């Protein structure tokens, strides 16, 4: 059962006699939406509203209406465009929606751009891998075709280092070759390995190379500076970085076609 | 046009509606101001302030919360009581005090009493003198129940009961009447 001690306070509140904590509690109760007390308050307010009608009616100054009109016009002149808070709130809500939508768009756009960059990077990596695979495939195709060519020469290269081995597959018709090596140490600071094709006219530079981390080499000789004729030899020397036109360094390994 | 409709038009800056509202309430509000302030010049200033406030704050009126009369009289009473309390001269306050519930300025200011005035007056006469006095002190002087109890030297519970019983009696006397707006 709802206890309504607040009902006793309603007439006091309506006439303005309630104060302090009692007033605050009653207002809290009314704000809570008590329909009974709201109805009571309405009735007592209407009762209180009758009191001024019981007063004697004094004469109003004739110019009072005009005075008030002038004041109202002065108020409006200070605020030429009256702000309707409902309109301001609606406008603020629309602006807030745009800001939220805009920030969501930019955030989404930022995420998309980032994703696009990531995809582009991945694509570039895939392309590089593909090119690498294609190069290897071409290499292997060449090797296979050369192996079928009876004119192609095979030479095994050996040197002072027993673990280091080399193999040259040489096509004398094209003056092209593929050099393989294993267990080659790094050449050292400011040094490089250089390959030579030695014919009747002496050594011809065939290119510089460096082994990988495991000491392995697969080096394609696509052209040499001048033809090498006669019975050929192949050699690897250590030279200054960038290579030289004629060998200066020590021979690391050498060999002749089988 | 109802009070609610007039106020709604005032929110749209309808000067004709504002004039109609003035015609409907200015005199009764002036009488209220005069009763509280006991000074004609002050009451005229208060009346102007009240109607300017009505013009400025019309869109704050919510018919779901209170009737138009409650809204208007609350503004009028608050403005007048604030002005009364801010008076610097204590002497003015002392001179303004009265025990006569129907005290008004000079007879020359009076208009012929209306039917409404007679009706309300007759209802008030149904109350005891003590009941009328506590209503006057709370409504026209702006005193709280505690302040009234202190001024009259009576227990708070007595004052509460007296105010309550006077309004309950007035409500029953006014029962069946519905105010416009």
C-alpha cells in the first residue's frame, strides 16, 4: 500500500509555505512522477490562484501598456534573432551527427588506406618473389637445355681450400656459362671473387661474384669482354672490390673442361 | 482563445497575442504586486518586469506541469517578493506591514469590485481570521511555515494545520469551478 504522507505537504507547498528539507523531499517525490500528488498539487494551485482575485482591483495607468510594449521592443532589439533553444538543440544534434559521421568516415577511410598500403606492400613482395622464381626457372631451363647440348663443356674447379669446390658449365658457342661453387669463404673487406676464362690469348674477365651466407654461388656468365679461344681453363681469384681487367690476386680455384 | 493558446502565440512573437494577454491579466497582477509591495511606483515597475519576463520566457511554459494561471502568478509573486525583500529601507517594510487581508491603496484607485472579487471575498470570509492571516503571511508576505510560527509565537504543527485546513476549505468552496487555460 502506497503511503502518502506527502499529500499533507501539498497545500503548504502550493501556497509557498514549505521550505528546506521538506520542500526538497516533496519536489523529489513530485519529480518521481506521483500522479496522486500531482493531481492534488494542481487542485491546490488552482485554489491558491483564486486569492489575487479577492483583492481590490486598482486602476492601471493608461500608458502602462505602451510602456510595456516599449520595453518588449527594447528586449527584442538587443536580440534581433531570437534563439529558440529547441532549434539550437536540433541544430546541435545535426552538427553532432555530422561530426560523428565525418569522424567515422575518416577513421574508416584511414583504416582502408592503411589496409590498402599493407596490400600494396604484400603485392610488391609477391611480385619480387615471382620475379625471383621466374629468374630461377629461366636459369633451370637454360641449364637443362645446355645439358642436352653436346658442345657444352663441364669443368670442375678445385683449389687450396679442400672444402671449396667449383663447377663451370660452359657453352663455347655462346661464350656463356654458369658457375657453381660451394663452401667458399667471404672474400674479405674491400675484396671480391672474380671469374676468368683463360684461352689462347690469356685470361678474360667473366665477372665478379660473392658467395651467400652458406658460401654457395650460382653465377651466370652472360657475356665476356672478348672471345676466349682454344683449350680453355677457368679460374677464380680474389681481387679488389669491383674487379680488375687482368688478374692480380691469388688463384682460389681453377679447372679445365672434362 | 485560451491562455495556453495565447502563450503559444507569444512564443512566436505575436504582439497581438501579447496585448490580449496583457488585457486579460495586467490588472489582477497589478493588484497582486500592489498588495505585496504596498507601493504604487514599485508595483508599476514590478508589473513591467513581469510582463517582459513573460515575453522572454513564454517558451518555458509547460502546460503539462502547471496551468497558465499558476505559471503567471508564480512569476508575478516571485518578482514582487524579490523586489519587496531587496528594499533597503527597513522603515518602508515596517510601514508596509498590515494585518488587514484586503488592504489596498487609496479609494480613488479602486475600480468597481468585480463579481469574481466578490465571489472570492465571500469564500475568504468563510475562513476564520486566524486562517486568513496565515494565508496572507505565506502568500503575500512570502513567509515559510517556520517563519510564521515564529512571528505568531505558535507551534509549527499548529501553523501547518491552519494553513492546510484553510486551503482545504477554500478548495471545497471553489469546487466545480474550472479556470481557463
